[in-house]
C-alpha cells in the first residue's frame, strides 16, 4: 500500500483498493496524473517494486526515480580462488565503488545486495561502503555459525536515508547497536534466521520508531516477543520456526493492519502459547497458522476485538470450543486443516469468499 504524507486513513484505504473493487468501465486515474506526481508516488516504492512497475508503460518507466543497485556475491570469488577470495572480493567492491562513484552519488535510490561466504573480513569490506547512504540494504552470510556479523552493522546504520533493511543468517550480541542513535528513516525491517535474545531484539526494534513493516522469520533464541511504542507499524509477519519453544507474543500497536503469525514447530503441537493483540483495533488482515488456538483469544468471540477485519486465515488451531465468526466487515475467510476443529459463521453479511485448504488443494466454497 502506498503511504502518503498528510493523508487520512480513509483516503489511504481508497488508494489501496484491490482490482476486484474497481468497476470494469472505470477510468484509469493514473493516466491523468502529472509526471511530477507519478514520480513522487513511485519514490515510496522499493527497488524490487520499481523493477516491476517500469514494465507497465512507457509513461511509468519514464517517471520512476533513478536508482543504482550493487550486487556483490563473495561465494562466486570463493569458487574461483578458495585461497585469496576474501582479498579479491574486497578489491572488486572497491573497484565498483570507484567506477560508479558519480552515478552512485546522483542516484535517487541506492541499493546494496551483498552475500558473504563467511564472516572473515566483513568489517573491512563493509567499511568501504561507509558514507554512501544506501536506501536499501540486503545482507546475508552463508556460513551457518557466524561470530562477528555485528561488526558490519554500525556502517549500515550510519546511512541517513536507510529505509529497508533485510538481514539473513547473522548473529547479534549485546554490542550490535552501541550508543543511543535512532534509525529514524528505517521503514521496513526483516530478520531471517538471526541468532539473538529477547533483550537484544527489543533494543534493536526500539531504535526504529518509524518502522512500518516488520518480519521475524525463523529467528533462534527467542521465546517471547513484546512490541510496543511503534506508532507507525502497519504490517507484522512472525514465523517462530522449528527450533523455538515459543511461549508468548504481545503486540500493543493500535495502528497495525496486517498480522501473520506462523508456529508449526513440533514442540508446540500440544502446548498453546499466549497471544495478546487486543490493542490492534485497526487490524484488517489476520493469518493465524499454529497447532493450538492461543490463550488470550476467545474462539467464541473471535472477531469482537477487530471491527475492521476483512481477511482471516486460520490454520490447524485446535481448540475445545467452536470458532464462531461474528463480523460485519469480514470479506474473505480461509480455513486450513478444517478437520481438526469446529467453525460456525454466526453473522458475516459481507463475506464474499470462503475457502478450505486441504492437503495442498484450495476449495472455493463461496
């Protein structure tokens, strides 16, 4: 969904309408927008979105912001020279920065995608990138056990315009964010297969007060998640992975609109964790995919806390009580593994899609 400054929630909702909500004979309003407004709209999109929208039309292609993306893959250097690959890789990064210095400076969006084969010399390589103010950073380290990833993070966070940060296969310790600095520009954060504890996660996220989208995927060492004071957070995706003994999640974020929660690890099959999301009154899309129905949610009054809920997906979610749906706003409801629990639609007058997923197949009921 596009995010515009000084727009109300109702206007944003109209902008984010799906194609199905737009009449066939309606006029394409984007054709009437002046170039400078199109350019302003596109400036809110990520690099990957820009790659797609530039193919829509010549007019859109002409009005996308200028961007420059660096893709560095250390494993390719390891294949060519297993002995001196770290120094060769560093020289290659330095060469690219020198050759594209002017283009990098003038680009409206600067993107860094970098994959390290191991954690050797990460600090020296990332230090070369210091001062370039990247808007998007995608960092991954292939080695399973990493000891010093946190050395490179301060150089990433010195960027004054960092909006998207994806970190994969890293380990955070207590020195990951030294000092009291705030990353005010960051809007999207994804942590995947990160080793960290609850205290470090809380400290890390507290440095990002303006974040709009947060993803925590298969992070190790976390047994509970508490999210507060994130007034701009709109989307939250949590997959606790197969190696966690997860016990509790508390989300006190009234602005949250999309929440996906997945817990399919074997240890949780017979244990229900605690979930407190009652403060998320603006929730529009909720996916709950876990073995046991969480404590803290009432299956018999499931939608009562979410008056704006439009899309609901329920996984196995075994419960002793039937799941009753009473919602005037619900439009789409999907059940996965429906044989393990009882559901009942008490009242949902605007429901337009009811699906059942079973053994990889989706059946459309409505």
